[in-house]
C-alpha cells in the first residue's frame, strides 16, 4: 500500500487512467495515442479540468512511461501524482473522474508491497537506501582512532578501547538516522548488512520496535569499498520477499483465528460500519470486490455508510457516492490501517472484503 499513500495527501477530484501501452504491433505508439485521446474525451465529459488533462497527456507521451503492458496514472489539479505499471493491461483504456482515486484495478493487479529501508554499515558510518529517498550517506562523527593497534606495547589496550569507542559513536549516529528514516518512510522491513562488528554495534543501539523489523544479510560492503549493486539487490529482494511472506501468513492467521471470536469482520455489512467507527486495524480484500456504491465523506473517508441519513445524523453534509472498494482503501490509508490483497482461492471473503479489528464487534445482545 506504500505506493498509493501519496494519492491521499492531496484533495480531489482525481483523474484515474488505466491505459494499454503494449508494444506488440508496429504502429503501437499511434494506437496508444488513440487510446489516450479516447480516455481524455471521457474525462473532459466527466468534468476534468484542462490542466489535469494536459499533465496526463505529457505523462502518457513521456518515453519513460512507455511500458510494454499497462500503465496506471493518477492526477489532480494539474499534477500527475503517481504512475505505475499494471498487470495484466486493460483491453483499451479506462478513465475515471471521481472524488477519490479509482485504485481498485491497480490493487487487484499488484502483489504484496513492502516498504523497505537498507543500511550498509561499516565502522565509519553507513549508506542508507530506500526506494523513495534514494541513498543517504551517514558520515562518521568520530574518525580517530579508527583501527585497533597490533598486539604489543603498553598502550595497546588503551588504543583498542578508543577504537571501539569511535566505532560505537559512529553507529550511534547511524542508529539515530536509521530510526528517523524508518519512521519517515514507514518501513515494513529494515535490511542491515555490511561489516559484522559494525552490524552488531548498530543492533545494540536500535529500539525494540525497530529491531522487530530488522533482517540481517551477509555479503555486502559499502559502495566506497567497491560494492557491486547486483549481489546486494539480490540479498535485499530476498529479505523483502521473506518479510512479505511472514507478514502475509501472520495476517491471514490472525484473521482466520479472530473471525469466529468477533475480533474480525467479513462482508460489507460488517466492514463498512467498522470503517465508520475507525475499528479497522487491517483491511483484507479479494481481487474481485463488490462494486456497489457507498456514501462517503471524501475529506474523511472513514466516514462512510450505505445509508445517507446516518451520515446526515452525524453532521456530514458533503458525502458523495463512490465504489465501496475505493472508499475502503481510502479509509484504510487515512486511518493508518494495513492492507492486504489476496486471491479468493487463498481466503474467500464475503463481498470480497474482510477486516482485522482494533477491538471486537459490539455484542448487540449485551446490556
């Protein structure tokens, strides 16, 4: 869900475009252009502003977006907020102009997304890298002494202790920056690699909350020491994949165990009221979700109901009708809930939705 969070930092209305950009034929570029113009006409008829349409057109024609498959684009107020490849591609072009981003086709086609942060450490500092922020180098605060002296001499132990102190000071700075960056990017997994002793010192400095997300890997050194990107990327990809699988298994287990105990919800009749009451800790969705419409406050998407009178009683007079899948995704993002998309064969959900609750469903028989 990390890739779509940025969409909800802006107010709508939003243009959501899903475009087939396959390059299977010789005149593929012309076909893409025709599909885009058909999508642009539909958006204009729906009320999209020209600045937003022009921004989308520039993105569609940008060679960097020339993916051989499908392309999803989201824009608002003259700015393209996000672009992403989609699998499988749409048959032609889909275009939506709505109060909330139409993200369900993207969610249905995507796999589990994991926000990651990688730290390559040595005794002098670290290189921290995320997909969002690129690489950040943490330089040493202490530079001397950096090496331990060879055995012998009356001052040997003093220099060894001084070197250890220098390393610890540097890793303390790395730990502080790592903690801050992990919070900033909401990292699901933190990969720590590099020199063994530096890793040990860094781990001693990290908070218990961050340690729970740390995965250590071997075989990498900092770029200044001649690291090659490919082996490091393979190690990181494996760690991220393993973390995603563990999180997925744990979430499914929590749902399956909690459902008969009233700690989870299934179906729109249970999940939509749970969203309204801000009780959703994790939202589970099958790739095929019921497409009925729900009334929702686009500025506070947790406030939704199939009954507009209920929202009116709560003082909400700006509700609009949106597809329930898009409304629930928006509510999950805005309330800090987790989100997992799963195949129906793996876990069938009533109406295609389920939820792990922050606290159990109220008992209607309770007095």
